[in-house]
């Protein structure tokens, strides 16, 4: 009798877990579409709940607010994207000084293949985050790019290169343009082959421009 009760309890728990998982997936799918269509600020929590086929009470059993739901959708991808970006920056900066010039422009930025595989949450992060803690995400990436660019200029000067002084504001403008160009592949849902080709050519374009400005 006890053995049968344990088996029954296992089945009940498994059924509950499946229902919880299905409900959570329904909420996230409905939210993804609502946020993509209207952005965070324009999205309606009532519409998300309706489209998910759950009650408002059920929703609050999973998320404390609309922003908590948005964060749950984008946070893992924001962390991964920033992590890949920082890894590329740090790896380059840690190269021996004499090797850095040789490797200029060899990185393609925040990995277009990875962004293509996570297109919807990355698009939320890049284009629909106004009003959330992620609205300055791209700006923060640009600031990092600028700081590492200025460090690289100092490396070149240390190597004896005659590098002119470039205003930080100009570096910010250039980095913003480069980041915006790379992220176009997600914003406009470019096919993979076109995205890879465009990013490679964009990288060549900006690398040549930087080298021209720095006289390197």
C-alpha cells in the first residue's frame, strides 16, 4: 500500500512539473511576441496573460512584474553577449604589444553566428528595451569599445608609432556606428550567409578607417 502511494505521488509531482513548465512556456512565448511587436513600454501585461491563456494570478506565480518577465527573457542572452564581447576585448588586450598590430581587425565583434541563433531575445535586448535596466546595453558596449581603443592607441605609441590624439567623442561616434552596423543583422533578420559576409566587410571597412586615422 505504501509503495503504491509513493508511485502515485511521483506521478502527481511529474504531472504538476509538466503543467508548470507548460504554463511558463506559454507565458514566455506570449511575452516574446508582445514585446517584439510593441516594445517593453508599449506591451500590455493583460494582453500577454490573455494570449498565454492563463489568469493574472497564475502569471504572478511566476513573475513579479512585466519588467521581471522581460528580464527573464533577455538576461541570459545579455550576459552571454557581453561575456563574448568582453572576452574578445580582453584577449586582444592581453596579446604581447608587438602582436596587437598584427591582429587588428581580426575579431568580427559580438559573434554574428551566435546572435543569429538567438535572434528574438537579442532583438528584444537591442531594440525593445527602452524603459528597462537594459536600455543602455548597447551604449555600455560602446563605452567599453572606446576604452579599449584608447588603450590600444597607447600601445601603438609605446611601440614608437606616431599616433595622433583622437577625441574620445570621435571614438564614441565611430564605435557607435560599428556596433549599430553589426547589430543590423539581427534588427533586419538577415540570412546567415549574408550576415557573415556583411559583418566581415564592415570589419574591414572600420579597420581600414581606424588605421588611417591612427596613421598605423
